[in-house]
C-alpha cells in the first residue's frame, strides 16, 4: 500500500489548502494511506476541519517552536511508516 503525507503551512481558506484537501480525498479513494499535517495548529478554517472529519483523513496539527515541530513531524512519519530517517532507526 502506498503511503503519503501532505504537509500544509495552514489550512485557512485558499487555493493550495483546497487542493491539498482534494488530493487527500482522491488518494483515499485509490487505496492510498494519507495523512495531513498542518504546520500551524491554530490556523485552520472550520470548513476545512469539517471536510477532514467527514472524509476520515488522518490529521496532525503541529504546535510549538521550530525544533518541537520538526521532532513531531519525524515522529508522525515514523509512526505512519511513511519514511525512515537515517538518523532515527
């Protein structure tokens, strides 16, 4: 099974955010394991969050400083088995 992680800076109303959500939904229909990572936890439009919930997309909002976010992203990717970092066995 193919696994994909989509990283978005925000999930506010906008073209790139809308395309990321549409991509995630369409990949789910093709037997692809998808997760959506939001770099800024507090910057998400309620309609987009409802779309994520309605379509059962795995959603990971990030919070904290740069180092904390980078560590969290690496843990998410490792948990989802999407990518193995050479420095995280």
